[in-house]
C-alpha cells in the first residue's frame, strides 16, 4: 500500500509546487457599459459604450454616420436622406413632422441630428421616452472635421474618423492653395429663396466655405437670423461680384425679371451668376471639401461669354 501511495504523494507535491508559483491569478477585465458625453448644445447624455442601434434625423448627419460608423449599426434614415446610395436601403422614418411612434418602435440607442434640423421640443420628447439625442453644430468647416472625430470616439471607431479627417484636411489644403494670392477676393452673394430674397448670412457655414475657396461673403453684417431676408436696396448697396443661386439664364428669366433693378449689380453685368449643387451647399457633411472645390472653380474660372 505504501508503495502505491508514495508516487501519489510525490505527484501531489509537484502539482502543489506548480500552483504556488509567483504568477498572479488571472483577473477578469471589465469595460464600462456606458459613456458620458456632452453634445454641441451642451446636453449631457449617457450612451452605450459601443452603440449598436443608431440613426440620424438630418441628411447631413446620415452622411457623417455612413462615413464613420459600422453601417450595420445604422437602422434607419429620413425621407430626405439620399446619400450615400447605401442609405437608400435603410427603412424610412419621417423627420417632418417627426414620426415619433415609428422611431421609438425601432429602439435606437442614440439618435444623431444637427442644430436647426430637429426642434428642441422633439428632442425633449424623445429624451423623455428614454432615447438620447446627440446634436452637432457647425459654424466653420473645421467644425465638421471635429464632428467626425467626435462621432468616431462615441461609436468606438476613432481610427476610421482620424483617417477620414486627415484625408479631408489634406484635400482642403490643396484646394485652398489653388486660390490666387494676388487677386482681390470676389464678394459673393448666395441666395436661398427669391420671394422674399433670403440669403446665406455672415453667421453661416457658407462664409467659411467661400473664404476657403478664395472669396468672401458679400454679407458682412451679422443678422439675428442666419438666413436673413434682404431688400433690393440692400443688395444694390452690396453690389456683389458673384451671385450664386441658379444659372444666368434661369435667374435672368425669373429672379432678375422680378427685380429688374438688380441687373445693375456687378455679378449680372459680368454674367458671374452661377448655379451650384444644392446638397453640397446645404449639407455640412464629409462632402464639404467637394463644395469648397466647386465654389473655387466658379470663382476662378473665366466667366461665360
């Protein structure tokens, strides 16, 4: 019996020796389940550490999400979200008026939007229902790049966001380098509506876009409304070098026909009246560099004969 017990005791001692080595016992690694963030309007939100069900209520923000997020996590779009093409495969939630019932039924973990697109009342109603709404604000082109960086951090994809913003900044630098340093910056008036005449004000993203393209916003006065209505007398006083809002032929038969006295402005006299791609102009999205490039081309190409 002793003959059989001895090997067992030796083996037991060896095993005990292995267990009593100096390596620390393995410990479970835990990661936070939530993250605390503050959006551009100052709202403090508690979000999942890695949101898996997200959507946007603004066409520009949908473009931002498709540029940074894992697109499988994007569960819906609005009726006006048409870019990129992949967005068209997502189900539609009406944003105006907001289909709150349909949105809630999708169980989003966070809803993204931009300032001025979703009303504060709708944001409050969604948050009361337990759906956090993260809002971004853009006054400069660099705010779009910062917004992409913030999305990358919130969605757990900082590397993707950094690669995109580095590329966009490099492209933007190339466009800005193409402006003539010696030429005077043309003064540009961009209209958004004809009757009454609404324009892009000084406190809009357009001012920074046109600056990067080598021009300047003809509207230098800071109005309370970002898109002020201007009188014909005010526009005559501005006397812009360039007018954006439609092709020369189109505006000559509509806008200038309604306001014939505005044919005295420099833009009309030199036929520097241009149309521009609407969604590039209107949306603060990753395609902002394309919009600056288009503006640059219009400003520095010879006017049509």
